[in-house]
């Protein structure tokens, strides 16, 4: 009899184990039946997650062993629900109020008394921000995350410094990292807010290059919405788009961190899902290798055709986290594989996926930079995909990507992975123009002072513009780059412009453009992907300014993102900026927004507004 019971139990358990994963679809709404975008949906106890779209909808793959789903969003009480037996789950989240939070805490306390279990809360014991009588939300610290200090650009006098130079930046990691903080109910550290990366996270409708150059320039000038009397100059660069079938073959090496710090749900499990999306985009002519590193590094997959998708995905599935991090050793092995299978006319690239915690191996940052720069000169580029939180080393991985002629992204959910590896596949992996630099000369007859918003980490000396040995940012297929200057017109007064003595030897110089209608001249220098010699072209910009409401959606939305960044940083140049103004102007510039990114932006601004106000510590 005992043997029969054991056999029957084994059959039941094996049937359960073999039950396939399933997909659950649903919506999340508030008490007024309005959809909520940006709600984090995850599997309790670990596993991949997702985020609701602008209509409040979500879709998530559920493993057979999953028991509950967790729903979280800043400003709402977290909710944990048992996995339903059917494939549809509709959720209602309650906004955080003192009464609601106190009631929830009281119910949890009652349910935890011996012998008592509240059925309604049996699946709702989720840690939320502690409630206080002031309604404040306590902000979690980030003691082990590191960010490069940002010394915000100030206004420069044209009479003293008429020329400014910077490198383009197509990285967007700062935006998704800021989103991660806000979705977790925290204001981001000020140095995590790189405004240029927030602006460049979004696509803009700039004209495609029509001439000989692979990059086109678009400009607009209007009034500053947050500093009356000042002007905004919006500069848009558009890289030529190349269809996927016309892109060169790829020799890619996935370099994957499997150290112990990568074991969390939003690290290695999310990483695997993200790279599988990339694998789905590969062609037969593309070759993929996989190197994993922890206490030591090893090859997980030898070069494999992109047509063998199952083989590549199986190799990814076998990865497990554990051990310390030998990042340097892993990079050396990955570069060695890329070199051995180098494609002279192809795309040779190492894609590093990590939380940035390099603590063993070549841990010296200058040595790592030297190695990456040497390989870059040999035609092997490096892109970095950051994952996770807690020990996230943003400052480290950003530097590595910059030195490797690659882009840097922070992947906080599967939607972001889809954006990087599916929607923007060409831009992420295929370089159209490298070492792209911008130099602007302002005409003192029309401009008294200027300030570049963001790009603090991308500033170049003016003499470096003509130096082909000086590294700069790269633009991939279809990439856009947006820069915004705030200027003080000639004759206008501004509290931001300090009085300086007139230059003794410059005051009598002849200004050949003093009576012209040119406000400034933009010069762009770039190299073709297969060349080390730069190409130069320029574009004079007239003084014409149009009313803000008559400007393109590109300018209006980009300026809203810039203003949001000023608020998050507590910038001294934010003037009359407010969250309400950001929301209103962004809503009026959604455009098509087919993927809902601009709609999601408004939800993040609302979250920041709630956090900043409820804490009583609005950044100044």
C-alpha cells in the first residue's frame, strides 16, 4: 500500500513539474477605473517581471511553481495576489493615503497574531514605505551605488568664451535608472540624473540625411519656458537609417557577469530574457559567442550562427550566478574570441552585461580603460548593458562603454530590453558615424551668454575638436542626438550672468558678422565607421525665433524632459520650472507615441511630484 502511495505521489508531482509555463494578461486600474501605467508586475520570490503600458495592460509569463504576483507603483499601496487559475487578472490599486496605509498596517498586524490569519491579506504581506503622521515616504539610501559627480554647466560669456565643444551622447541609461528609482518610490540621487541621457532616451522626428554626410542637423529657437527673457536653441542630429537586411554581418561576443551579486531577479534572470530578445533578431550570417565570468572566466558557447537560436538560448539558460567577479579576465577572453573571428567588413563587438561590480581581476579602472581603448583601435567595440540595483556601479560601466566606442544602457525591465534589442536593434549594434563632435561659435552681436543643458561628462577642450586622436561618441543606424542650449540674448538682463571686465585686447576687434543675421555656427566632425580620418561640415544658424506653441513636437517634448531633469537635480538654473508645467507641455507633445514611452514619462513626473512634495524636501 505504501509503495502505491509513493508511486501515485511521484506521478502527480511529475505531472506538475512538466506543466508548461503560461501567460497571464491583465489590467491595473485605480479606484476611479482609470488605467495606471508604469506599475511593476513581478513574481513573488523571484523571476522576471514586467511593467504596465499606458493603457494599464500587462502580460507576464508565469512558471508553474509561481504562487503569487506583486504589483507596485510609487504613490500606491503595493498589492500581492495569488496566481489565478485562468489567464486573465484584473487589479485595482489604492492610492496611498494616511488612512489607507494605517488600515493596511493594522490588518497585517492582526493577521500576524498567533492563530489568526486574515484571508484577505494572506497574499498581501508586501513591504511598503513606512507610513508616518506627516504622510512622508521614507527614501531608501543607496550606499553601495556609485555615480560620477556632475558639476553642472553654468552660463558662459560670449565676449570671454565664444566657442564651446562637446562629444555627442546616445546613451540612455540615466533615464531608465531614474525610472527605476521613481517606480520604487525613491527620488534618484542628483548625480544619477544626466539630463542629456534623459532627453536622448526618446526618439525624435528629425529629417534623414539627404547629402553626402551620414548625419543631418536640425535647429529651432524659441523662448525659454522656465526662464522668461531667455531663449532655447534646440539642436537635433539624425544618423542615417539602414535597413536590417543591409547591415553588415556581426561578430558578437556576449560577456555575461554570473558572479554572486547577479543572482537577484532583476539581474541574471532578466539578463537572460533580454539577450534572448537580441538572439531573435540575429541572421544566419551573424556569429555569436558567450563568455561568462565569476571567480574565473570561461567560454560557454563557441561562435555559433544566428540561425541556431535554440542552441544559443539553451546556453543562456544554463547560466547560474555564484562567486566573485573577475571582470578583467572575462573581458580579455571575450576580446580574444572577437579577435580570432574578426570580420574585416563586419560589426565586431563585445556586449558586456553586468551590475558593474568589478572586484577581482583587472579592477584598476585605468588599466581596464587602456585595454578597451587598444581593442577599439583594432576595430572591436564594446557596449555595456547595466542591470540591477543596490551595488550598481554606474560610474564604472559608463566609462567602459565610452572608451569602447559603444553605447551604454540600463535595463530595468523586459520592456527596456525590447526597446534596446528589438526596436532599436540597428542603432544599438551598428555604428554609422564614430567620434562625432560638435563645436559651436556664438556671435556676440546677438548672444551675451549661453549654457549647454547636460553633457557635463562629454565636454571637450576646443582644440580637441580637430584632434582625430581624441575619442568621442558614436551614432548608430537611425540614432538621434538632441542638445539644448539656453542663451541670454544680447541686451537682455539675467541673474545668471555675472559681470566681467572687458577684455583689453579684444574690444576693438572687427566683427565681420556683427550685422549679419547669424546667431551661431554649428560645426560637426565625424569619422566613417571604417576610417580614422575625420570629416567636417557646418551649419550657420539664423536669429529667427518662433513662439513656443508653434515649435515642433521635437522641441516641445525635449524641453519638457530637460525641465524635469532640472527639477530632479535641484538645478540653480531651473528658474520657474514646476512639475505641473512639465506634465502639461509633455502631454501637448506626445505625437504618435506608439510604444507609450512619452505617456510613461508623464507618469514618472507625477511620481516625482508626489515624492518631492510629500517629503517636504523639494530640491532647491
